[in-house]
């Protein structure tokens, strides 16, 4: 796996985060504090700039730059969660080119950092099925649509969304949505 391969899905993800900034913040106003879109867009802009400035020569260095930039530029829970994921993905990319293993390392770190499990209406509910599909080369838009639908139907039990209790049922989770954008960008390059 080459740096250009990874940038082929990371850059469209960053572009989508910037493009959907208002939508993600709107989702977050319903079951959060309303800043997810602004935070993710700020992180996306800064990361694109950092990658252009530093121009990583290998995939682990690329993921490390993404991790460091997201952690330093995104506030709230999203910076530490996405940053930790890419930090773990950097380590995994030193050992393997297998995307399912690389993303699994990221998911493991998200779960450790956020103390979240499957079924709690978080980004975990998107990462888990996406990774399972990657393991069998069967990631499709249907996989991601199903993850979105399932997550939307859950009651939030983690993070700020958990304060809304039953009112969170039927509302899309902003972190899950920004994660769907990540896997959609990856899917477009597979």
C-alpha cells in the first residue's frame, strides 16, 4: 500500500467533512453540543495542509501526521477518538498492508479511549461492521447504509448523546455519520 493509495481515500474524506460541516453540526445539535461538523471540518482543513507541508514518505508516517493533526486541531471527543484511531493505524501499518487489520487496530483504540462497545450508538457501530466486511472483501454501500440505519435506531448510552436518553432513538449519531464518510471514501477506491 502506497501513500498515494491512502491519500486517494483520505482526501475525499476530508473534502466530505468540509462539505458536510453544517449537516454534521445540525445532527450534533439534536443529540450533542452542536460542534461536531465545525470541529471535523477544522481538523480536515488542518490535516490536508499538514499532509501537503510534510508530504509523508510512507503510510505509517502519513497516519501519524493525520493522528497528530486531528488530536491537536479537533476539540471535544472527536479529536482524541479519531486521533487515537489513526495513531493505532500508524502502528499497524508498520506491520501489515491489510486494511481490515489496520482499521481493526484503530477501532480497538477508539473502544479503549471512548470506553464504548457495539450497540451504544457511537462511531463503533459503523467501524465494526465496516471492518468485518473488509475482512472478507465485501464492504459495500449497503453495509454502510445498514450501519447508519442500525445506529440511528439505537438509544445512546455513551457521551453527551446519552443525556438525551430515549430522545436519541431515531436521531443519527454525528460521529457515526463522519465515520460513514470515511468508509464511503475508502469504498470508492477499493
